[in-house]
């Protein structure tokens, strides 16, 4: 009996859609509440709460539409054989333009990849445009023009082609050349590629989209350098990025290997928070470095990637899988795409477990900042940034646990308050 892979994929996609819809509805109901939760009554004004609820409600309502659109698109794609049609079209173009036959599988795969990318961009454009120029615009967050939006889109595709096409060709060649152990060699190649991208991103890729300038001399730079020196963080440079060019949302991050670390602050963060609050936010970020969260997560992701490639090795020559989706041949790229459809149940579980692990890391990073003496400042910064960014102040716990990699504001403030009391109690015990 032939395994009905296509029917299985469709059935599971609807189960996931129904589950996501249920969780989204739970969150939407929380966003319709008019009264502030008890935990934020004393720290968030009714006006700020109403603004956050309105922003969240708009995003949630559109999320129902976007989710249904995505599910319909997936159904049509699978049910009506869009992938086999695109593959055959790629082969036809390859034959007519270059005179190449089906034995040139890598060339056909590249044409297929380009067509699929363009089709996905066109189909997803209405969702992206509405989200950016209606919802974000309505709530004062969008700062980019239509010209900048489409220029970013064009740059993204050109960059994706310049990097993605050679990588795809190498990916497929390695699988063909290394036989049954391809999963290991592909894994090694992907790790090397990721390290290469991480290395060139700040100096080659990011400047194509944003202007990055050194942080000016002053109290903030001095305070950050003192913080870095205090914990022996190998800070080489401080930068400011023009995030306000596109959005009013704020952020901060660090990057770099070994003793060559750089910190990047969004200009919007400089506008929304004071010096001590920014240092508190960075103390949290540096807490991830001090406790090796980034390295641990990187290792976890790479091991998961190896597991995925190894499991793909059991499906790459599965005739029933290809036939179920309407393919007569067994192209490697198609096999990997179909395998990702089939493997999606496990990926959903892995994503949830990653959220659980990441949330634990967030609490630990908050506690680290607290131990450095930034408890009050971090609480103030979290509150201020949540209000400025109109983040959800009334979170449904099930929705948050499944969808969010960071705990909600109330959860983090409660944990910080408990950490503060614990430190105070330990301090009194030492005095005794």
C-alpha cells in the first residue's frame, strides 16, 4: 500500500491551522478587554494600555486574514500540483533557451528556485504591504516610503540570488557527490556558510540597507564601556544604526567572534530610553554572552540541523513520496522541499521546545543584569519600551507559550521583583 504523503501533509497543515486559530482567538479576546490587568494597573496608564490593545487588536484581526490566506495558498499549491508544474516549466525553459535536458538537474533546480522565489514574493506582497503601510502606518510605526520598501525588496532578491544560487548549487552537488553520507558533508558546508555570512554581514550586507555610524563620545558611550570593562566583555566598537529609517520600533544587539565584539544600538532606542536604562538593556544582552546562551543555542541549532539532514537521507530516494505529489522523477531539491512538508509536525514541536529554552535564557539574562545592579533600571526600561512599542500588555498564557520566544512584560517584571527581594534578603543575612 502506497503511503498517502500528500493527504497526510494537507491533513496535518489543517490541524496546525486550527490549533493556531484557537490560540489566536484566545489572544484576540484578551485584546478586547477594556480593563487593565491587576499586575499593570499601578504602572501603566489607561491611555497607554488602550493604545497597546488597539495595536494588538489590529494585528490580530489581520493575522486571521493572513493566516487563512496562507493556508489557502498552501492547499492550492499542494492540491493542484503547483510544484510539479513549476518543475516542468523550469525544464521547458532550460531546454528552449539553453538546449539542456533533464540530466542538468542542478541548472533546472536553480531555475525552479528563482521561479518559486518570485512566485512566493508576488503572492505574499499584499500581506506585507497591508501590514507595513496600513497597520504599522496607522499606529505611527512605519517610517519607510513605498520607494524604500520596493528598493529593499529588490536588493533582497538580488542579494538572495547572488548568495543563494551558488549555495544551492553547492548544496545539490555535495549531495550528489558524497553518496549515502551526504547528510554529514552538507551539514559541514552549511555551518561554514553560516559562519561566512555572520562574518561579512556587518561590513558587507548590512550597509546595503542601513547606515551604521560610531556612537558619539559622551556619557552613554562612557557608561557602556565601563559596563563592558566591568564584566570583561571584549568590546571593540559601539555603533548606532538608523532603524528609524524604516520603523519606530527599537532594538539593540551585539555581534562578533572571540575578542572582537561590537555593540549596535538602534537610534530609536536612544530616543526612547535614558543612559542607565540603555545600560540595563545591554546588561541583559551581555548576560546572554556571559552565560554562553548564544553558543549553546548555536550548538543546539547545528545539532538539530544535522538531525534533519540525516532524516532526509531516509526520504531522498523514496519513490512513493515523489509520486504522491505528482513527480515522475526524483530531483534532489524537490525531495528536500517535500521532506520539509512531511517533517513539519516534528518541526512544530522543536520550535515550541526552542521557545521554552529561549524563555529560560531570557529570565537568566534578566537575573544577570539584576546582579550587576540594574534591577530597577531594567524594569523601568522594559516598561518604557513596551509602552513605546505598544507591545502586548495583556497576554494569553497559552498563546504566549506557543508563539513567543520571550516572556511577557508582567512575567519578566514579576521575576525581577522576586530577584530583587532575594538579593535584598541575602544581603541582610550577610549583615547578620
